[in-house]
């Protein structure tokens, strides 16, 4: 029976120990650091969908503004603005014919409904012309009128869009959450658990 010497054991363990040490060193270097991606927000926060040559991008219900007396919610029967980009990837203009959702009595499309070939129809008054939008995009608005239920940030709303040529597409879009954390209005010392 052959015996291994201490030297040969060390020789076989050394590469593993070096690799393990390097992994610890790399991990240790990043410990406690705030990464650059920690504070980055995705360029497109809403839903994406596709029907024919029409790509729907950044579809979302606008964030409900609170008057400070209660939580930021949309109450039943209120009108709610949305934002989305309708990108026409085809070589022929299309048109947004209609929109419907169970979350509202009607959906109003105002302004331009045409999605020019190789261009973008931006729905939403405050939508920036950046990202996938090229040139000066056509603009319009899409508003949920007469909500059938209360809507809170983070909830999803199913909507169906019908285009003249591309056809119909159904997808869910989120009610926007705030970019900054909301400040708690709870009284000092209330609602805290533990005694750490």
C-alpha cells in the first residue's frame, strides 16, 4: 500500500485553497459597497406587448396623486390617465381604432390615433420622446373614464387595444408606483415592533 507524503497532500490541496481565497477576496472587496446599479431605474417601467407590426412599450397607468389626507388611490368613477408608446415596426401606417377595459366604463382616445410607419405614437401628455422614440413622435392620450373599482399603485389593469391592420392585443399594465419612497405619516413611536 502506497502512502502519500505530507508534501503531496499539500500540493493537491493548494490550488483549491488559492481558488477559495480568491473568491473570498473578491467577495470581501464588494462588501458594504453601494453599487452603481443599486440606484438605477429601468428606462422602461411599464408593460411591453406585440401585435403584428405594432410594439406596445412602457404601458402603465399614471401614479395617483394624493392630497395628503389619505393614501394615493384612484377612486371609483374617476378618470385615469395612462401612458404608452405604440411603435410601428412596419412599412405601412396603422391606426389605433379602439380600447377597452373592465376597470373603466369607457376608454377615451384623443389626439392622433395614427401610428406612422417606422414611427411612434406616444400616448400620454408627459411622455418623454426618448428611448425607442425616433424623430418627433406623434402624440395622443388614452384615458380610462369612469373607473369601475378603486385602483392603487402596484395593481394591474387588463386592457385590450384594437388596431386597424395589426388586430387586437390584450395585456396587463401596472398602476405606477412612486420613484421615491413614500414618507410614513404614522405618529412617532407608533407601529414599531421589537425593542432592538
